[in-house]
C-alpha cells in the first residue's frame, strides 16, 4: 500500500454519507471543510494529503497520507485504496491540479466516475490554464478581463495601450498555478 491511513477522530461509520477530499490540506480543502461543518456529525469526512503536518488533516475523520500528486500513479493507488476501503459518496478536488487528475480518473474508472465531482477532460483544462479559460469564455460571450499572452508578438503594444489609461493596472499571471503564486503587478515596461 502506498499510503498511510491515520484515524483523526472517533466518528462512527454506519450508514453515514462519506465525503472524500483530495489535497485536503489546501485553502480550498479548508473551505470545503468549513462548508461541511453544519452537516457534521452526520457526514464522515475522509481526506487525502501529502503533508502530514497540514492542519486540515486533523479536521477529518480519516486521512490518507499520500505521495505528491505529481507522482500520479502512486497518488492514484492511494486514492483507489481510499475508494475501496471508504466507499465515499462524493470525491472533491482540493486544488486546481487535482481537477485534471479527477477528470482523467473519471474517464478511465467508470466504477467510481459518478462520485467524482468534476467535468470532462477538455473542461478541466479551463480550470488549470488561465489563457485557455480566457479564450473559452470569450468564445461564449462571457465577461473576462482583457488578456494577452506574453508570447504574443503584439503583447507589448497592447500592454502599452492599456497602460495609457490612467486607471489601468496590469497583472502578469502564469498560465498555470493557483492562488497568487507568480502574480506580478506591472508598473512600467521594465
């Protein structure tokens, strides 16, 4: 077995609804736990996380300490073990990078597909690639902040036009990532 299961509380199992949260130690995992507080003790919460010291782990009834998700095969074996042993009713992603994994697993593991709260693989790309999300939104007439890819040959000219507006603030974001990692305010050409 590639993961270590740690009981964190004495909640009974019985016919209780079980929720499995991937990457439960993240801010999103904490938000999911906060949203579920009112449903407990009738809800059993099982988490998967790669960091043993994450505070959210201790808010779960059971946690599986897993390899990092970038080790997808080992991570999936851990999740699969939790699916087999805990038989969760729903599986939620606790971070952006879990969304494509869940989407792939949903496609390749029909036995559990109905439990994974995630869209198709092409839609999961929109959650992990900011430029793809921008393009998809514009193609459907949805509002989105004006955006240009840094590698676009006209990017510098477009940014200069935007900066001509006295109230403009330019934000550079990596296409991938979550939270505010890698975000920069652009104040001038440099």
